[in-house]
């Protein structure tokens, strides 16, 4: 998201809507997500929506600009 739109709650609201849609339209029991460790704001968005850190950190070079960047893993039980 472009910097002028940061800290306006847009990502949090979008994630809440996505979670709601998943609950209403699927039988999925949990979601796993992650954020680059050097981008803690993304982690705060997930935590506001109920995601809990798993304690795991992974590296996934297939992610855009992900080579060598640790990803903090979070989980949400639906």
C-alpha cells in the first residue's frame, strides 16, 4: 500500500472483511500468514485481526524481494 494511505486502518479493515468472507463461505478451520520481520506494521495488522504468532520464522526466496529476509509466521483459528 502506498505510504499516503498508511495508518488509516485500510489494511486492517480489508483483512477483517476477508476473514469474515472466508468464515461465511468456506469450511476452512485456520489461516496461516506471515510478514517480513523488517515490516512489523503488517504483523500488527494481523494481530489486530486475531492472528497469533506461532514462534516460527522462515525464509522464502520465492516471495517478492524475499531472498534472505525472515518471515514471521502467524496463525488464526476460525
